[in-house]
C-alpha cells in the first residue's frame, strides 16, 4: 500500500464520519473549521526472512474549530481511523494520540499505521528524502 492510498483511505473515512467538516488537502482553505491530514513520518524496518514492515504516522489537524469541540471529536476520530482498519485490511492501527493545539495551529490527532510489505528488497529511496508520494515495497 502506498502512502497516497493510505491518505485516500483517511480522507474518505473523515468525509464519512464527519460529513459537515470539510477535509482540506490542497487549494483554497475553507473559511469554517476543517481537517487537514498529512504524513508526519515513515519508518521502514526489516523483519526476519526478508519481510519488511512500514509504519506511517499520519496527523490530522483540526483547524479553526473550538478546543472543546476538538476534544469531543477525539474519540470519534479514534473510532473513524480504527474503522478504516476493518475496511482496508492491508494495514493495522498501532497507536493513536491527541495533542492540544499550539499558537497558530489547531489540535493534532496522530495515528500510526503498520503495513507489512512484500518480501522484495525495498526501493533505494532514503527515508530522509521521502516527500509523501513514494511507495515503499
């Protein structure tokens, strides 16, 4: 599963669980409260017998909304992201966290997704050079 496919799963889950809250990916930012999902990090780990494991950490910011509203959403976000696991099947939710917002930024909900990759050798892309569209094999 590529990073882009995982992002699409996250976006569709947000749109399904929160139909009244827009999801901002690119273009003009909404004038109301919105979600902004993005890849925070990707880790590749070689397992035994040539199997590889990738852990993608995605963050979902809740911008321009009230702090109390964001706190109420934390449980529902957790439910939405865990629900993706049952639908997608090719990844597993490892950890979820909610952090209060900082000055100029809304609260951040993070989820770590574990993906077992093919037993081939990984692409020679260095992890530090990933920008989000590359695929780990």
